[in-house]
C-alpha cells in the first residue's frame, strides 16, 4: 500500500449538547454501564489473558521495588531502634515480594497468591504504623498514610492479576508466557 492510499481516520464531529461517546475496545466484553478494560486488544486473546499480559511486567516491577523498600524498612528499623529484633521482624515481609517476582515471571497462582497475602499483611502493617507511630508528628503520619495508600493500590493490581490467572488454564498460561506478545500489549498500571 502506498502512503497516499492509506485510509485516514477523522474524529467524530463535535456538536454542542451531544455527549461525546466514550472510547471502546473492539472485542472486549463489558458489563452494562461499565467501561471496557484499558489497553490494546491482541487478536486471539481473551480478556483474562489480556490482563495477564498487561499486568505481568507491572507485578514484576512492583515486587522488585517492594523487595528494596522492605530491605530499606529493615535498615531504618534497625538504625532507629538499635534493635536487631525489629529489623528481623520487618524482614519477615521479604518472602512476599520474592513470591511476587516468581508469580509474575512464571504466571504462578500459588506464588502470586502468597504475594497477595503478604500485600494484605503489609497494608495492615502500614496502617497500624500510621495509626500508632504517626500520631506523634504530622510528617511521619502523612508519609505512612501515603505508603499505605500505595500499598493498597499494589494490593488491587495483584488481586486483579491473581483473578485473571485463575480464569486461564495453566497450559494456556504457559503458551502466553512463551509467545512473544510483549510488543503488542500496553502495560497498564491501574
């Protein structure tokens, strides 16, 4: 096809008083009134498989960041209290992100489920720290509340990924892992 022969797309005409239709994705089933899942649709891939492809890299990255923040929390607890007990207690959260990395890399339900459990425990820990430690000063309270909010968002993303993993057969997950669909899928963070 020649460059000049390509079919050109033009946006719909805007008319005052007429609502602009929301964007839709071709081939994505939606519930009545619900917006379609964000991202680019890859042909031959179900919506659950699409979520797996979109969130796999996100979970891997979030779990990697979670490893480093857990290590930093352990070092901060040790320096603040001069107690190895608190540092070791914080490091009990380290297996969770490691399971998240394994779950994202191999699309494993058990590893992702373990990461989900650790995310729930981490959210509870961050909220408890914000409530009990943060009242002494406003700045730590705000920082801990922000960390708890981010951890809630991570919990939401991990939950969506785990539900999508449960909707796809293990053999099909293996096929998705082996196929090179990475370039065709946009990573979604929400």
